[in-house]
């Protein structure tokens, strides 16, 4: 089973991905939690470069950098884990590229799809939870987090970028309603955690 948790910045997906992985482990499953970009040597290098240098790169370079990080993660971690029957929980995956580089930076969606298919080797999640938040609320959470962590990711991006990203995730969910479930992430953390588990139980996964 392969589950991804997606959403715009500030939607709380890292918290939910951790909770889900812990809950599945306490139900007795083997679980690997991955966080994109990252998880391999190249992925971590690209992560710190993309997140910490604060340097502007072109959307095309960004697309290929996230693609390279994902290609390594799929080949070295995700594919072997799934082959062993381990559950993979991914904190972001290919939908992030569609939403950020496709909808956010407005690169052509067919190009995004081709890069995603190379990077993933056609391995896509069985289920995806998309944490959705009003983009203005997410923007405010993001600014607050930037201030805490001394990052400047939000300040540097206009709110319109983030609202395109959130719209992108909603469109992805509308196009693939069987794989994707939208969750209102303005709810308290424990309610979202329960909603995810209830959905997995209802769908017969746990
Ligand atoms: P993330 O690590 O989720 O941020 P954090 O854990 O600090 O909340 O994501 C890093 C940033 O990279 C985030 O702004 C989204 C962006 N991103 C893309 O633009 N495209 C992608 O394919 C991925 C995986 C992330």
C-alpha cells in the first residue's frame, strides 16, 4: 500500500503523515515514511539547496530538480519497500509537482506529467489525502512559520501563487476522485488524524 499526503504549504501535511505512519505501525504494519524532497543523498542535497540557499532558479530547473530527487527516492526507497510489502507513507509526491510547478508556476501540464512519469517509473499512490485550506489562511500560517524558522519562502511568493497551488490540488482531486480524498485542514489535528484512519478502515485498507 502506498499513501501520499499532499497539500499547499501551511496545510499541516507533515504532522498528518507522521501520525498516519505511527498509527499504521501501532496496528502492526511495517511502514516507511518518506518526505519529499529528501530521503536519499541526492534528495537531501537538493532539499537543502532548494530550501536553504534562497536562490531563485527557473521553474524548469525546479521541475527537473524535484524530479531528480523523486527519481532517486523511488528507485532506492519506495520501489524496494513496496516490493517487500512495506507500507509507504509519502509526505508529498508527484501531485506536489503538478500543483506547484504546473499550476503554481504554470508550466504545461503535459510536460509535468512526462517528468512525473519518468521520476516515478509509473509508481503512483493507491490513496492520496489532500489537505485543503483556504489559501489566505495557509498563507498566514506560512508567514508565521517563516518567522519562526527564519526562512523566507512565503514572503518571497505572492499569495496568488499559493492560491493557484491550492486550486491545482483541488483540480487533481476532481480529476482522480477514487485515488484522492480532500480533507479540510482547518480542523483540529486529532480530528484530521481520525478522518484519515476512518477512511482507511472504510476503504478496507486497515
Ligand atoms: P516541504 O518539504 O513540504 O516543506 P515543509 O516540510 O518545510 O513544509 O516542501 C518544500 C517545498 O517544496 C514546498 O514549498 C513545496 C515545494 N515542492 C515543489 O514545488 N514541487 C515538488 O515536487 C515538491 C515535492 C515540493
